[in-house]
């Protein structure tokens, strides 16, 4: 059944409408609806971006007033049962803003539209979504087909043909106007209202503990939530579940989480169950006045199965829906005294070097299209301006405007302030200054993230700020300039760890494997699109090899290393490999002098062959030694 779609009275309301991409039928306007709002792109059957195809004798032109047809005219054709004879297209004009989400409306003329099964196809390159409309129900009305994310560089149009499955030539199909109504990212959600003034003191508050997720068993997360409650942790806790993923064989979205080796896939329902376990453990073990904001986190490492904007957009939508469901569960399952002080947020570790801006923004627009809860960005500002280099542009083609976009509106900043040098805090000060001067309001900060515990567990180089140091650096950098001075105390920091608690119930949690693009070698497998457990400011992987060295299972990532002390500048890159064992012990090995970004091309007998495109070098895993590079 079609559902009624109320008239749009403002962009803020429209952005909160649930528009499921896979719904089988169209949403419709009530009789009083005036149609798409001002600013929509309308393509009529008389305009250049409309085309009709098929035998000319099969088409009929009709005219009248605006009471019957959009702009006083329409065309129609008779239906066929199964083999197309006549069809038409309405194209999104080249002048349209792209990439962007548009809600697609079709105008059904009052007359000559008697089919019960008009099959509209929304075409975006190779992706085709079909919406079926019973034209006989509508009389000079706009009908919504839903919202769709359109990108540049591909064909974007709506197609309607004469195949309906009804008896041959028994129905008429009306062709009139199509409207594309822009749906901008949700900036109406009052994010600041979600940030309570919990701390009136100017002193560094007690940090919480965030976690890289190594298990998705609810019982394990209940243990970790209880531990946070027993420690009286208050503020933001991030559960970083790992890189976004699409599993084509089951048509499911989720993540590849950080359990190594095996690279398990967890779908949205599984992630929700783990988060619910953490929340249950927290409220069971914390004091009655404890407050917690749980960020259910992924990242923007949009490679392999997630490397197109449409896939990223859908993942963002599903992530928002999952967060909404966990929030609704919390309201229903928790005691009344808990729901006022324990809350759920989406979260994403957005790092410039992990994807192009368009992919990250597509994910955020997908999230915003369904979000009922804000999104915490616990990411970086790689290559962003600093006091020493105020005119720098962020890495990977991003602009400061792009960085602002993913830290505003539905998103709120919770930045990684890892560097003892203070460069990270300086970068975020400059971003907040940009927001204040150009957008009229400095960035809102929900706190910040450090990795002191993770550094003690796995080692790092100059990126081991303690929570107190990171908090003080960001506070002092912002308060040193009247333009960015905090009007409320900076919320507490969180410090991330690799430590997870495991119960016997979680023992079977690692059997489901991700479908990674891979190529078998004589000894092991070469894998594409896999995120190493290292920050982008330290290492960027191109591919990886998984295999055995004696009794050990190793994962060797090939790519490029950076000097993390620079704040992630591209200029500090050099070819390197990162070698991890099954216990996550690791070492970074630089390539021979002069070699650039590496890829693994083969592996045999404990030897890896790696190339930077110009030269090839061999690395002996047993001896930990490079052979001299040669021409490929």
C-alpha cells in the first residue's frame, strides 16, 4: 500500500521524513498538496530534457488547462503486456547541483492515465530503482517516488515505458512533468541542545574509556559497560566497530570489525545487539546519577565494496536507522531513571586520507536523511591549516569547507587530539575559527579523543597525549582567540584502548568472515580494501598479504608511512610495510630509499614482492630484510 506524504512546509521538516530506498510503492501527496516546493527542478514533456522514443504513431498529444495537465499539456500512449514499444525519459539537467539527494515527484495528469501499474525507473548510471504507481488513483496530482542520491559523471534520469503487465492496449499511460526537489543535509537538528553542561569547573574532568571493538558478543559488551559503570565514567564513550562494509551475497550492510586475523563481518542488527549489551551493563553497574553518551562508531575507510557514493549513502542511512532503533530500545527497555541520563549517538571516525570528500559526505547525507540522533565525528583534520601553515589545504583533495561540512549540522566534533606537540589542537582551532568567520558560528565540541592507553598497548610515536594533556591543549587553543573562545566548559575527554573483555558467551563470535576482494598466492592471500589498525596520520595501506610464517599467522599491509608528528601531512610520506601478528604485535618497516607507495604483487616461500609502480623489491619475512630494488 502507498503511504500518504504530507506537504513539505520547510526544508527542516522534509529532511526528517523517513524515505526508504527499497520501498515497493510510491509515497503520495494528499489532495491539498501543492506539489514540490519552490527551488525544485521541473522537467516537463515540452522541455529539452524530456525525450520520447518508439513509433511516432504510438504517441498522442493532449492539451487543456492547468486543472488537468501540468503547464496545460501532456502526452500518452497505450500499454503493452511485456515488450516495450514506447518509452520516455526525464533527465536531471547538467545545471543541477551534484552530488546531492533529490526527492523525485511525478505529475499524474487528470485524463489519459488509467494504468494501475506505471513502472517508473530512477536511473543513476548502472543503478536502477523501480517504483510502481497506480496512475488511475490520481487526478492532476504530484506523486513522490522517494529520495535518491545523484552524483556527477553518470546518467541521471527517470524512465517510464509502456509495459504494465495488463492486457495489451487496455490502458493508457500518462506522461507529464517530473520534479527533482533538493534534499540538503540535515542542519536543522539542534545539536547544541544534545550537549549538557555537565561540568562547571575549568579543570580537566575525569576521562571515559572508548574501545576498538574486537568482539560483537552482547555478553562481552555487557561486561565492558559494567566496567565503565563501576569506574563511574561519565561523558562520551565511543565503540569503534571498524570499517563500513557491504556484503553482496547477503545484501547486508555492516562493518568489518577489528578482530585479527579473520576480518569478521557484523551486520547492523549484530552491531545494535552489542551496543545494547554495553548500555545494559552500564546502567546496571553505574551509580544512579551517572551520565553516559554512547557513540556507535564506524569510519570513512570507503574502499573495495564501499567505494561508490551510492553505496556510502545507503550505508549512512542504515547506520542512522540502526542508531535510531538502539535509542528507541533504550527508551523502552531501561528503567525511567536511566533514560534521562544515558543516551545514544551515531559516530564516525572521519579522516581525510581515508576517502575523498564526496564519499564521506555521501555517507553523512545518508545518515542525515533518517537520523533522529546526532552523529559524533571522532576523526582527524589531516593536513589542515595550522598557525605555522595557515594557508594549507587538507589532505586528499579535501577543502576546509569539506571539513566544516562533516563537523556541522547533524554532526558534532569530537576530534582526535593525539599529538603531544599540540599540532592537532592547533588544526582544530583553525577549523573552528573558519567556522566562526565564514559560517557565523564556531564549531561545537562534544569533547575529544586521545589514545594514551592504545599507545601503551601497541606503541606509537609522539601521539600519546594523556586525556588531561589533550583536553588542556584543545581548551587552551580555542580560548586563546576571542573568535573561538568556549562559552561553556569543554566536555570531558575519552581515551581509546584495544582492551576488550571476553566472556565464554563470546567465544563463537568470530566465525563469520567478510567477503574481501582477494587473490590467492603460493603462500597466503593478497587482500584489497582492508583497514590496518593504525591511524591515517601514521600509515595508509594499499593492500595486504595474509599468510603463515612458521606457526605464526601474519598480516602485512603495504602502503605508505607518514611522520605522525607532522599532523598527517602528505609531504612526509614514504613507502613502507606494517607487519602484524595474531596478537596485534606490530612493526613498521620503511621501504628502500627512493621507493614510493608500495603494493604487494606476489608472495612465495616467506618472501614478498612489492612494487611502487616504477621499481620492485623483495622483502624476506624470516630475515626481516629487503633485497635491492629492481626495475619491474
